[in-house]
């Protein structure tokens, strides 16, 4: 079990002590994404911004003391982000970029940024591809989700949560497809408590998918 999950589990034990422990998910992330294009119009990576829910953020920040301006120690926040990203690397960073239906290979995450926004923990990072993808020659789509559905990750409903960045993105567009899980999957998720797992197959049914179109 990665450290990120252990943080979620400990936090939820504390915050849900007087509530039901039933039903996945047990934590939530508001997501922003930006597909990165190079100047030749090839997809080269995916920038992501994760805004963690109040419960997880409160537990994570417990013991950290903010300064007079409400800022937390940046070294401590960076250390947390480094640990989370290291463990997330074992799970493709919960990131699934597809070329003609096949998952693309990624480079290890190098760049990240983390801070606290309105008492919620923010973490942003870029997952770069090992090889560029030409979206004019190949079908490109992506999704960001926890395969076990312990954590729900959905694009935020405010602002512009999906973007296409870089000169090469000119003329391209996207379609955000919301999940439509089968009834039996919804019932399964609702019946599981925090100690149970349906394996790595359930999360995809509750994931948003972004399809890219380039003329």
C-alpha cells in the first residue's frame, strides 16, 4: 500500500470515527489538466493540478505551524509531495495517456509545485511522455483516476479545468466525457468499506476521459 493511501486511511479513521465507513470513494481530488504540445503539434506530456479535499488536507497539515502570513514550511510541503509522487510512480501517477488505445510510456516526474490554498493542499506536476505522439496520425485520449477508486479524481467544475497548451495545440480541441458506471459497479462501490478493495479494475468505471481532436 503506497504512502499516499496510508495518509488517506489514517486521516479517514480520524474524520469518519463518528460516521459510516461504508462506500468508496473515501477521499476526493479536484483536478485540473493541461495537455502539453510541442511546436510541431505533437503531444509530449500532461500537466496536472490536484486540490485535495478538506479532510486529507487538515490531517496532512496537522503538526505544521503556519507563519504570521498563513504560510506553511515549504520544505515540509515539498517533502510530502516528493514522497507522494515517488509512491504514485508505481501506479503511473494515476495517469493514463493512450495512443490508439495503448497506454503510453512516461518519464519519471521531475517538476512539481505544492502549496496550501484556502486550507486545502495543492500539488501540481507534469507527466512527460518518453516519445511524442502525433495526434493527427493517432487517436489520443487520457484519464486521471485511482484504479481502486479509493480516491475519486474529477475535473473541477469551476474555471477552465481542461486546457491544451503549447504552440502546436493550435486548432486542436477536446471532449470531456463524464463517467457512466454500470449500476452493478455503483452498488459494489457503495457496499465496500475503507478496508476493502475491488482491485485495480473498478476505478476506470468512475473516471472522466478526455478525447483529443486535431485537424
